[in-house]
C-alpha cells in the first residue's frame, strides 16, 4: 500500500526500471526468478514528484527441482505419448525448435552474453523424440524416454559444452590505482603525505594534453598496485570541475578496523571535519580533500596482505593499506548494476536505501565498488578539472588479459572504450561506464616505478617523460612543492 501526506497526490511507479500504472494499491505480477527492483514516488497536483522515492530490491528464488532418474541414452519403440516437462536452465540464447511432431528437437547453443538465469516454458514432447544439441564445434543427440530427461541433459550436456560457446571474459584482480584532479600541488602533497601518511613515490607530468600539469603519485614503499593514489593539480591551469551525479564521487581507502579510532583523532587534530559513520556494517570516517573531493577511510575487517608504509609519522600498524574502492553517484542504479554484474564480474553483496555495494570476484585488493542513487543532483563533469575524481583503474595483470577483458566488454555492446595507452609505468585502456564513472584496465610494466628511479630513490626526482623532455623549461614553471624528501632535478 502506498501513502502520501498529500491526499490529492498520485503515484509514479517503476518495476525493474519500466514505468507501471499504480495507485495506493499495487499488486506485483508474476515475476521470473532473479533480482527485481520497485520504486514509487508521490506526485502532487502541480506535477512535482517526491525527490526521495521509496525503493525496494528483492530476489525471486527459482523453485527447487527434484532430480529425475538417470537418462538411458538410446532410442525406444514405445508409443509417442506426450511427455510434459519443465526445463529451467542458467544460460540464455538456447533456441528450441521442432519442425513436426516426429522431427528432432534442435537446440542451438549460442555464445553466452549474460549470467542471468533464463527459463523455458512448459512443452509437450513425445517419448522417443530425439533432442540434438549443436554448438560451434560439437553435436550431441539424446532421446526423450521419460519426464525429466531434459533436466538431466541440461546438467550434463550444456555444462560440458560450455567452453565451446562461452566467450572468455578474462579476469580483473582488483584496483590498480585511483586518480583525481585536485587544486594546488602543495596542498595535495601535504594532504596525502603529511596528513594521510602515504609515501610520495613519483613526481612526473600528465601525459595527455598540451599544457604541463603535475602527475603526483602516492602509495606504499614501492608503489604496489592497489596502493596507488594519483593526482593532477589543475588550479595553476585554472581548470575547474563540477561534482555531481553520473560521476565517481568518493575515494575510499582501507585501514585495519581497529585503527579507526587512531584515524578519527588524527584527522580531527589536522583540522578536518570528520563524520564517523557505519554503512553495510562497516565503520567509516567521511572527510574531504582540501579541494572538496569526498574521502572515506574504511575499517577493513578482512585480512589485508599489502605492505603498509611506516616511513612517515603514521605507525605501520595504523597505516593506510591502499584502495578499498570508490563510490559512484548515479541517477538510477539499474544500468550500472547491469554493467557491474555482466561486464565487470561483480556480485552485489549489500543494499541500504539508496546505497548499493558490489564486489569484484577477483583475488586482489580494492575490490569493493559502491553506488549511491542521487537522482536530483546535476550532472557532474567528465573532463579534467579541479575537485573531481577522474578515473578508477583496475588491475588486469597482463597485456593478453587486458585485450581479453576489453574484447569481452565491447562484445556486450559497451563500445565506449579506448585503444591501449602507454603510461610509462603501466599500460591503460579506458572505458566510460553507464553510470558515468571512467574505468581503466591497467597492468604494470615489469619495472614499474623503478624504470626511471632506483627503488630506494622513488619520489626523489622530477621524472620527465621522453615526449616532454624538450619542454623542461615549461615544466620548471610549475608550482614548487615543499617536500619531506629531498627532490633532485
């Protein structure tokens, strides 16, 4: 039952993203097994909709199936009496056809493009009917002898033929780095090194564009993947961004759960406004970079094997371990939800009102991606500009796997994907997601950050990429930075 404080209000409803007619009473239709979403907003006489609609998410479970008796895979002379059966299978795009009553049932197995469950309606087949499974490189034939035969066929044949028909999606381990556009170089350095206790592991310039912009890297001792935060200070160039929806919203970093108290005291002592909260059962500290970008320190309860940096004034046991993930602001969750599950190998693990949490099914760190529905925010900017998150990079390990993941995502129809970019320390492919956030598929070179500095000298040189070397005099005009480490020219 729907209700509003305004007795004259009507209601605007959506089921699984599609508009449906509703009033104070709404009954759900029969729904297929899987995830579902219902949203309702009150609308006053002037046509103004409630900016905070109610939203419900739930999952319809598939009915249990009693295992049938084993199939005898041979023809029979029994009379062609109808055999009713219901087939539930977990892959789409299997087309069942039968040309005549006595003809074989042909099952054409096409490449899978979805992990979502599908369902075949009740059918009547005669005993003795041949069922032919055809994939790209194989054909299997079976005979229907009793009710339930096809359920066993699905369990045995379709699964055994999976490798012949399923595109290889590759793998995504977890985060590689998080990159954002900030204000001044000095305030950014002070925030990440002097306040957050990270190490400055590389000072270079942005590879893109025609004006010199610092590219500052912060990480653990050696700049391991998933520990890296990188900044483009744009204030000197005068480029401003606008935070909004359909844009990455928050940088989320992980610390041991028992260190939340330490960080609360440290951030407060640094003069930052801190909100101590809990979401999805996890303690968090919400605060902001001096340029306004939201940050969260998340108390990680699981084992984190990343090497903490203890070379500053933050004890190693309390040090930031690296990326926990990011939060992306979206107008509606549906398109990004589908992308994360289908294209990025994520599973949804929690929802709290407008907040939704997903996890990449990989073996690396920084695997948590969060969405927050903010339909009334204006669109945020996607270009370079102070005060905005530019992209979230994910670790794909190798060039071969990078291409495999890219091709799989493009094959699903998400074609806003770049060519491979050489970033000196890693290779990158960028893609714009349906939720607006820019994602990157990255893998580090074997040398990583030691390609132009020795390991014990990381962060102590201004490292100029070869294509900028003839413009060193312009780079020398960038804002000077007062650093803890001694920086050599």
